[in-house]
C-alpha cells in the first residue's frame, strides 16, 4: 500500500505552491543572513569587546555548532511535531535572538545569543526542505530542493554586501538587530500562506540499518561539499588580504561575489534538473574545483582572472550541493524518513563547515597557498564519490519506495497506484536514470 503526503495546493492552483516555495526559500536565505552577519562587522566587534579575531570567529561558527550536535535529533523531533510549526518557530527564534543582539554589551551575552540563533537556524534548515518535499513532486520537487541548496551562499553573500555597506554607518549591534526584521516578516507571510502540513507521527515503522546507511552517503557528500565551500571563502579572504594586499573593503566585496557564485550554481542545478538532467550527470563537474583553485590562489595571476576562477570553484560547489538536496526524497523513500535525512544533512554539513577552515589552514601552512589545490582535490573527490553513491542508491527500487507528493490522493485505487508509479519513475529519471 502506498503512503502519500496529503495535498497542500492553494485555491488558485499551481500559483499558490510557487508562492509557498518562494517564501520557504526566502526563509532559508534570511536564516543564512544571520549566519553571515558577523564577518562584515568583525573588526568593530573586536574593537568594542576587546576580542581577538579567533574569538570573534566563534560567534559565527557557534551557530553551526548547534547543527553539528543536534541535526539528527531535531530531524526526528520535526517528524513527530510539525514541519510548518518548526519552520515558523525557527524564524521567530532567529528574529528574537538577533533583535536582542542590539543590547549585547559583553562577549558571553553575544555568544549566548548567537547560539540561540543557531537553534533557530537549525530548525529552519531541517524544516525547510521537508516543507518543500510536501509542496512539490517529481522534477519540480528536485528543482525546488536544488533551489534550497542556494540559501546559504545567497544569504551569506547578501549579509557580506549589506553588512559591509552599513558597517561604517551603524553600530555593529544595531546591524545584528536589523537582521532580525526579515525572519519575523517572512514568518508572518508563511503563517498566512503556508497550509497545515501533515506530520508523520502516525508512521511508527522501525528503521533498519540499511535505512541509516542510505542517509550516510548524501549527508557525507553534503559535509564534504560544505567543508570545501566554507573553507574556500575563509581562506580566500586571507589570501586577498595577505598575498594580494587588498583592503578589507575590497576583499569583502570580492568574497561576496565569489560566494554568490555558489548561489548561481544552485540555480543552474535547479534549471538542469527541471529539464531532466540526472544528479549523476552533474557529478563529473567536480573536477573543475581543484583545477580552478590553481589560478584562484596564485598571486601571479591577474586579480580579475583569479577571482573569476574562485567564482567557478564555488559555482560548481553550489551545483553539487543542490544535487545532493535533490536526491534526498528518493534516498529517504518514505515520508517519515525525509525528516531524518534532512537532519543528517544539516548535522554533517554543519560539522563540515566547522572543521573546513582549520583543515585548509593546515594545508596552507604545510604547502603554501597551493595547499588549497590538494585539499580541494581530496575533499571534493570524496564528496563526489559519495554523490555518485547517492545517485545509484536513489535510483534503486525498494518494496516500500515512496516519492513524497503534494497532490490529492486519487479516490480510485487504480488511479492512485498509477499516480505513485509515475512519481517514482520521474524521480528515478532525476537521480540517475532508471535501473535496469
């Protein structure tokens, strides 16, 4: 017997899900703005609170530390609670904690509030993809999840650009408080536009070891790709300042452009998947990342060419991160497992973001700026291999295979069976071709 998600279309048909998908994506972008809010005002925070650069960096990584510790448990909780409520709760928590940052006058208070923001960030990034899987289906679902993969680079680039522009006009605490307005506004819009989505609390089937093993491949791929993207951005900033002798303003603007490259890659993945390109077909593009690191981290290459090469690294990275998200529903196979799969992605992805910069720092310390090439070759290679494993696993049929759908269950049993088969076929096409 097929288990399907209940329908959630609006009164105006296809337009309503598009609006809901767009608002859900915007929620992820604004959550990522919080993640990138500290770096543009880092010098002001250091000066105001008397901190070192390394200490202030914890105000950023502290948000990802929450996800690294609690991603899977929060995914389990979301599956028994309500993805819609979790998304709204996360946005409100982000807004409240960011607003209170306006009054932060000490390092312990700032760190505590940033950790609270991390809890809201985790809720948004676990619940957001779950909401998208329940609003969409087939290739549209893959495209929506690929679009979700652009949230972090888009939000970080936006925070870098806007925060850098306002850094000389506003106190750093006011800038942090201002970032809380967006999540609250989107929470109100989502509360009005997003229908009540059915939870999977009634699904109590046990999960075998094979289910958890299937989760490891996409979560591992996402971890390695996140490791590369965050580390490249951090190391590139240092490279521009030290080797290129750029000013903070110049380096910040260039890093914002490079970060936006990841968002472009995610949009490209969404467009390609919507048109039938498989996840497995996107994986070979990974070879461009270590190759592009050569000119990106060479001081002898013209600045424009080096920044363009760095954009290419992040573009391909964003393409592959979005491909991972697109394969999640087929990997989960049952709606109640999508929640845990997204929790695993968030947890391991946060772990990758935490350890990436220090690992790349070791590579640069040992081999100079060229160490980024070897590090990218290693970690991107591992991520690509796991992405190929993910594509093969997702295309493999299972007795209880399920692709979440947003359509109403058909009243006739034969129509329902035919509808489920069509959804499964469409997903197999997306993730890697139909198995023989």
